[in-house]
C-alpha cells in the first residue's frame, strides 16, 4: 500500500531531495513552501502535490492538517537562516530579539506547529523526521540554539508518541551542498575548511540526507526513536 508523506520546505535543497526520494518509491507525496508559484513549479517537476503554507502560521498549518485523514511520514524540513534584517536604524537589543525570534520561528516552531497539528493523523507505524544541524553543537549562534531546541523537543515528543508506535527522530546535517543555506555567500576558503573537517573529505549532499530520512521511515528503523543522528562525514563525532 502506498504511503502518504508530507515534506515541509520541500521546494528546494534537502526538502526537495527528500520528496523526490519518496516519490521514487511511489509514495503519495505532498510538499509545502511559503510561495505559491515556487510550490506549484516544484510540485510539477517532482510529480507530487504542492500546498502553499507558511509553517510558522498556526491558521495555515491547521488548514494544511485538515487535508490529511491519515499520514504515514512527516518530514519537517522547513528552516534555514532567516534573511538578515537591515540594522542601521534598529536599536541593538531590538535587532538581537528579532534575529532570535526569526530563528526560533523558522527552525523550531515551524516543526512544533506542524507536528502538533498532524499528530492525531499519525497511526501506529508512522514516522516523524525533523532536519537539525551540526550548528546545534558548535558555532551556531541563534540558529544553532534553535536547532538544539529542536533536538530537545524531539526527545520529549518521542516519549509521548512512542507508546502509539510512532517514531520521532532528528537528522543533524553537517555541511551540505546543493542548498540555499549560505545564500550564495560561502567563500571558497570556507568551503575547503568545512570539507577538511570531515573524515571522508567531501561535503554532504542532499541525497545523503534524503537516504537517511528514507531509512528512518523504513521498517528497519522501527526501534530507532528519540535520537539525533549526525550525518556529517565525521565533522562532529559522538560515542
């Protein structure tokens, strides 16, 4: 039986690769994004369903949830670095507050709202996978703090949903090419430094993350829950 999969932030980067991977498995895939034209174009190219939805807007998230009588896989891929606000006329503390609020909304609350709205649609055997970041472990600033909070929330969520047979995990991605994360501002020397940090001496790809998502949603991962899996080529190691 075909599974129903929802990927937030599915118009580009990691989210798009995840949607493509599940579509290749003949799943019924839905992607979301903030901009209707971008969502429509990506959905057409991928052969999936597209829904324009700002994952930080409770009203729109509730309307999104109403589309699904049941859901098998939820992938919270919406996130990233918010655009930098012009700071010339903004008081310092107000600018700090705006930066932290934007990162928390985009990288934590988007997942919390979407998951909360859809959790009643998830049956036994379902999976929730949220995209975190190596930035939660080091040099992450407000972005990293939001991703660290995402992992902490996931542990609590897993304990709540585990008795229902629902798994919930975070993939903490390292440096990944093929995304808009650096917004075209990554210098060559910074790219080389990030690659040098890895053990396998290559950057990650969006396909690396998509394959890990697919595994976490598979029968082989039914006893993996409440975890943060680091996919970074060894740039950050755990034990």
